[in-house]
């Protein structure tokens, strides 16, 4: 049996890595590739990578080039096929020759993973810039806001005409409304993590009771829990707020179906394995799905749905999903959305201790 200890570092990578001999036969596969192929290394040793490629021509030409030392590395796109895969997986293949001339290191990155990582990186960059902008803007608004409210109160004391006092009340009311908005903008940055053991199903049940208290008729909230999930080391209140913001948005989007009596939200928990979050590979992660049968996220804001002040609803502040994403990111997690008319799914992923 070949010594594979020197390749163990590949197990930490999110991409699919194989070390093959010059004929394409497996000498090593990392955990990510084992998971995709559904077989451990010892059962793959008698097989070659060609067995799992839809079109082997590019790969065989690459192997031939390495054998005759025509190049030290090469890239091309290929299609990975396997009975366990629902559909073929498009991958970007990178070949390199390590110190041992009889081995070739092959890294395969699923193209949809490349796209997702690029989107996450872009969103993270926009998110950080937006958070800094919002934080600075909130402070700039907060300072004169107290002065405006105080001046309106003083003015109201000197006005005898009740009709004119209504105008000062409008000023005070709107100043208070803006103050509430500013407080919500600053909320994620004011309070430190209060971490402890958190059962995600207690979080879901708390959110479920709050939503049903507000929408007691016409809305069903279904539960599909994996009770084997371990506790999270997390901030309970932040997680409640994050899940509540998403579920509350869903309930508000279901207004027409609530009136018709067939509105439905589903809370589903599962263990996700070998998950990549922000370029880091995690063996285990919590996956919380919040699904509704509403009209879906408008196409115009799909790519910006987590940005501050972006809302698809009249009267919405556009802060609920921003705060949810911020709270989840503070737990090294992420939120993804998949939406079409009649089905919207928010996926919360948070790493679990392995």
C-alpha cells in the first residue's frame, strides 16, 4: 500500500483532490473527493480517474504530456460522472507534477463552487463596505436628531395654538421613528457575543410561537427537525433574531395566501457534511432551511437582498435580512437564498464542532 501520510494536508481543502499514477490509477483521494464519489480510498485503488470522467480525451492527452515532460502543469474543464450524483458535475481540472515523477496531483474545483465562492467574496466585500457606510451614516444622523427633537419639544411649549402643536408632534414622532431606525442600524455593533450552548430547535420553536402569535389565522408553520443535531456554541438571542427576521419577512410576503388560508412556512434542520463557508472547509455544519410558498423575491433585488435598506415590500426598512446575515456571519456562518414564484428558501449554514 502506498504511503499516503504525506498527502493528508489535502483533506483540509474544499476542492476535490486526487493523486494518480501515470496511467490515471488512484494513489490517493482526499475526503472531499471520497464524499463525492461515495467510496473510500481503499476501494478506489484498483480504479482510474478516467472511470469517472464523461469524456476522457483531454485527461488522457494531459497524462501523455506529463509522461513525456511536455509541461509541469495543465488546466482544462471536464465532467465528473458517478451513479451517486443526481446529474454530472462540471469541474475545472488542474494537473501538477510533485517531486515524485511517478505521481500526478489533480485538483478539481466544481464550477458551481467557483461561481458561489466568487459570489460570496463579492457579497462579503460589498457587505463590509455597506456596513461601514451605514455605521458612519447612522452616527451622522444620530447627532443632529436629538437636537431636532429637543427643539420641537421646546417650540411646542411656547405654542398655544393646538393646530400648530400638531406639526410639532409630527416632528417629534418622525424624529423618534428615525431614532429607532438608527438604533437598528447600530444594533449589531453595540453588543458583544453572549455565547453558550444553544439548541437550534429551541430557537426555531421560539420563532414559531412569535410568528403564529402575530399571524394566528391562515398560516401553517411546519416543522421538520433532525433531533440528532448537537448544540451550537452560539449567541442565543442573535440566532433567534436572525431566524425571526427571515421568518417574519416570509410571513409578510404571504399576506395574500394568509387571506386565502393556504400560507405555509417550513422550518427544516439537517446536518450538512463537508461544507465550504467562506473558503474554509468544515466537516459538519448546521443547515436550517426556512421555506415559504409566497410570491418569491423580486428579480430586481435578488442579488442585493442582504444589502442594507434594500426591500421588496412597501414600507419595509430593508434591515431585517441585513441584520440576519450579520448575526449569522458573526457565527462564521452564511445565509443563501433560492427563490422563484411559489417557493422561496433561505438556507442558514453554521459550522458545528467536529
